[in-house]
């Protein structure tokens, strides 16, 4: 049966003589041996015969066969290689027409035609042409016995470095078939397409294919699969899709192995939906799919997180009697873990092992990570320990997961133990692992261990910019700017490029210390390095200027940021509002908040907390309460900081009733008071001398699991001191020491003041000595307490020694101290020393007040104690 061969009009010069000797008349250099390529077909000879009969191929392995190594093939010696030249003279003996006519006379005897053609090749006067080759190819492909020789002839011809364009060659095959009345057989075109693939001339193969399709000549499915597979292997995915689409338009979908190839092409470009579509279409057409196709589509479902569908197909594979591969099980298990479905992941792991597959390290590591993400660190560690005991052995990734999550959960000791364990196993820790450990130690405030790891990472040259940035950020937030500067210089010496994050950290550190000159210098250096400041950079600078009270400079920075077309963030807006509140411009902050809201800013709890704190600092209780009500009405829930701020403010303004109301409201909302809130309440009741309520709150603080700090203890000690209950005050001090809470200057000063007032001079002296022994130096308040207490008990001489000690320490006495000493000497009748102290006051630049002159001129000592009720402890 003659197939319809559509022949495009071919210019006469292409049919008779070829004007381009390079493209049509070259002598291709043939390789001495064909390039060995692995065949897709189990038995290439038998499968080739099947392809010749138009049968679809029963099997399609990974790589196409581009070299058919037929037994008994005739190989042409170099002297007999087919050569094509243009007609070079008019006096040749054998013309092209003569050669073609003779070849046609052997139409029914292909071997004779081939023998004649080879003999002509040895004749110099043979007029060689592309038409004669095409005629010979048509003759050879008429017989299954010589079709292989046609294939071999094409392989040698196409493998050359030059030759006619694929479209020209196809057109000549079509034209010669039509002109010389050959029964159309598409095998010669399939051989031609395969020869281009074999020669790895894939663009030419695409042109050949397109011209074939244009002439209604369709590739056989095995050759199509070889062609598509080669395109995919060479990452020509777009061309693969176009070729396949052309075939589908002609009604040819290919076979199972075509589906394999097209799904693989889609997955190669992460087009998982396309892969699933190929699967669905093939299934809808009733094609019998195999396990490999199922595995590929399961992979596609897993990549798109369609875990339920993936599990369904996996179950379908099992129902068909197929044992899914380890890779297929692994893909589905990993997808289940990623979605947090640990129960299904563990079930599939057990099923995989029942199928005779061992749990691999990828699955085990994924399960470990799954446990960690669910907060079940205990189960993760159990599985990790089993891996060490029975396998598979944890690798670097497994250790990285465990170390990271141990650090996140505060189990820094176990994390470091794992770090040591992996090093002992000669598994080199990655910089990711080191960075996790450094962050973990920083979170636990273990600067020494973090520094040791950092130095180790630097020494091993694995520290990257993230290592440096983590360390810089933490040091600057902790106010350790000098240490941060050392790291900053080390970055430069090690050639680590500083990033915007690096500069932002240093700017923040200097701003927190109030060193705006250095912050500005770092900012300028950042610009010189060609780095563009971001919204955090500008917001941090604004914070620094607000902290220093330079609101104008802060707003200049804001204006510059806007000029740079950088959109302010919520952090920026909150920085401005908080900064204005801190400098006593809370009303301005509230007005500005309204403008920000108009620009789309949505206030959060932090925003309202800043304004509430600002009004409380200014003593505007009603305004603070108004903002609190507005906050609740706007749908923003107050947090612990909100209530703590209100309680603290109310207690300081002596509004204990309002403070307790807030405390009760806080409890009703299920919020737990923190140490700061308890401290504010306890201090408020202590100042009201209500030690019973203060003690109840102190006990409640301990009962809820909080640890009282030195501020809480100092408030309680001051309260008992005010009630002259020094026994209770000293008992609290002992409790502090037992709990490992260090006594600070305020603790000692309060206790010494109370003991002196009770006349317990020896005990007060012992405490003072203990304080000095601990390296705690007295301040002006401590000296005032000492001198006042000694003078009130007639120990003027000892008080005078305290004054001399102050002079040795370079501490300038204040007017109160001089008034106390002058009153003490005046009371003892030592007027000369009293007036000398007055003159000393003047020499030191101190201005005597009314109390001084009342003592010296009028002899008024105010009940013998000029500082009665003046103590600020």
C-alpha cells in the first residue's frame, strides 16, 4: 500500500545539480569504528526486525540504541565510501542519468544495485549525486535482507562533518520515490531520523522529524522513543514537548515507554503537574502501565505534597502485586513527614521493612526531623540512639538535625555531646552545625563556650558570614560592643565580606551604648562599601537618636529614608512612637499614631504599651487608662507587659487600688504575673508599710514557680527596715545568700541604715566590712547613711573618719553630709570644728543651705539630727 507522501516543490537546481558543494557534495570523514552506545532494546536484531514490520517495541530501557551492530553487515572500505560531488565537466563517460538508470534496472535485485554502486565508486569518471544515493536507499529498503545495509549507509553518511540539510535530504527521498515510482515505505525515513540521533545531531533530527511530519510520514514508535529519549538526555525538554505534541496532533500517542520518557522530561523541569497529566491520560486511554510509571507519578505527587494520592497509588501498586522500590517508599515517607503525618510515615516505614527493604539513612533522618518538629525530642533521640546501635549509621545531616533541635529546645549539653560524638567518628562538622551550636550557647548566655566554638570555626576556616553575623548580633544586643569590635576586625583580616546585617548589628551596638558618633561612622563606611542601607538600618539609627533625646536628628534620618524610597516598616513606626514617649512627648506620639494609621499602619500591643508607659512616666494616670481602654476596644489584647506597666505605674503613683484591680483583671484573662509585676506590687505595699500583704504576694510569687530577684528582696528588706523589724530584714538577707542571689549595694546600705538606727553599730560595721570585702564600693547614699547613723549615736569621731575615707576615694560629700557633721560637732560643743567644716564646704564649691545656717547661727539641730527623715534609702 502506498502511503501519502507530500512532496514540497523542490527547485530544479536541487533536483539536478547542487550548486553548494559544501552542503551537498562533501566527502564525509567516517569513523574507523562506530561510537559504542548502550541499546534500549534487549535483543537489538530481533527488535529492529519488529520495528521494520511496524510493530511497537515491547521494552524500552534507559538509553536509546543509536548503533545497530548487525552481524554480517557489509562494511565499505575507505576506497568504496559513498562520495557526492557536483558535475565538474561535460566530457564524463558516466553521467548521473546513466548511473540512476542502471541502479533502477536492479530495482528487484538490491544486492546487485549495491554491488554496482560500490563498483562505480571505484570509477573516477562516475558522476556522483544525491539522487543516486536516494535511489539506492529506496532499493535497499524494499527488502528486509538489505534494509540493514541502508541503515549502515545512512549512519556513515550522516556521521560526517558536512552534508545536505536534513530538510533537503528528506525532500530528495520524497521526490525520488515519487519520480521513480517506488512504493512508499517509511522505514528509510525512520533510519534517517535514527542516524541523526546516533550522530548526536539532535537539532538536525528535529528538522528531519518536522519535514517528515510535514510530508505525512510518521516515525515508528520505537524510533520515536529513541529520538525523544535522546532529547531528554540532552536537556532539550522544550523540543521534546514540541515533538510529542506534533505526534499527538497526528493521533499517535506512543506506547508505555513514550509515557516513561515524557514523564521523565516533565520531572526533570519540576513540572510535576504535567507528569501527572501524562499518567492520567495514559490510564484513561486504557494503557497497561507498569511499576516504573507508577513510581514516577508517585514522586510527582510527593513533590506537590499530594500525599493522600501518593499513598493511594502506592497501595494500588501493592494490590497489583508489585513491590515498590526503596526510592518510592522513601519519597512517600518524606512527604508524609513534611506534612506532619508521622503516624502514616511510621506505618509506611514498617511496610517498607516488611517488603524486605532496609530503613535507609534518608528515611531515618527524615523521621528524626519529624519527631523534632512535633516537639517530641525524646522520641527523636530514641530513634537516633537506635540508629547508632542497629543502623543505619547517622550521617552529617542526621547529626545536623539533632544538634539544631537540641539547641532550639535548650538541651545545649546534649547538642555539644552529639557534636563531640560526630567528631570522634571522623564526621567533619559543617558550618551549619557549628552555627547552630553557637546560637544555642548564646541563647543560654554561655559566652565562653560560644567564643570557643567560634574560634575553632575560624581556625578551621569553616566560619562563614552567617557565623560572624550571629556572633556580632548577639554581642551587640548584649551591649558587649568592645567584643563585637574585635569580631568586626577579625572579619576584615579573614577576608569575610561584611553584609548589611553585619553593619546593622554594629550600628545597633553603638546606638545602645549611646555612641552615635561611632554609629554614624559605621553607617558612612557602609555607604562607602557600596552597600545599600535598608529599613532596619535607618530604624536602628532613629532608635539611637531618640535614646539620646535628639528627636530632630531622628526625624532627619526618617526623612532621608523616605527620600531613598524605602517604605517604613512597623518596626520604624513603633521606634518613632516609643522614642517620642521616652523623651516625654507622649501626646505627640499619640497624634503621630493617628497619622500612621491613616497610612495603613496597624498598631500592635507594643505600640499601645509604649504610649501607656509614656503617660505613666509623666504622671498622667487618666490618659494611660484612656489609651488602655482604646487598646481593648480596637481588638488588641493587652499582654503581660501592658499589665505590668500599668501595675508599676499605679504603684509608683501610690494608686495601689488600681494596681490590684489590674492584677485581678490580668488573672481573670488567664495571664500570669511575671517577676516585674510582682516586684511592683510588693514594692508598693512595702512603701505603704503593709508588710502583711507584701509578704503574701512574696509567697505567691514563689508558689507559682517564679524566683524572686534582688529587686524583690530589696523592697521587702526596705519595708521591714521602715518598720524597725531588722530581724526579719536580716533573715531575708540570709535567704538571699542561701538561694545564691547576690546582695548588691542597695541591700547592704538598707541593712546598715536600719542597724545604725537601732544602735547596733558593731553589726552595721561588720556588714560594711563584708560589703567592701566583696568589692562593692559605697556611693554617696551609703556614706550619707553611715555618717548620719554614727552622728545620731554620738559617734562623731567615727563619722569624721568616714568623711576622710570619702576624700581618699575621691567622693565629694554633699551638703547633707556636712550638715550632719556640723550638727554633731555643734551638739558636742566643738564649735571650732563645726565652723571649719563650714569653710571646707565653701572651699569645695558647696553652697550651704538654710539648715546649715540654722545650726551655726541659731543652734537649731532639729532634735539633735539635722537629717531626720531625709534618708533616701
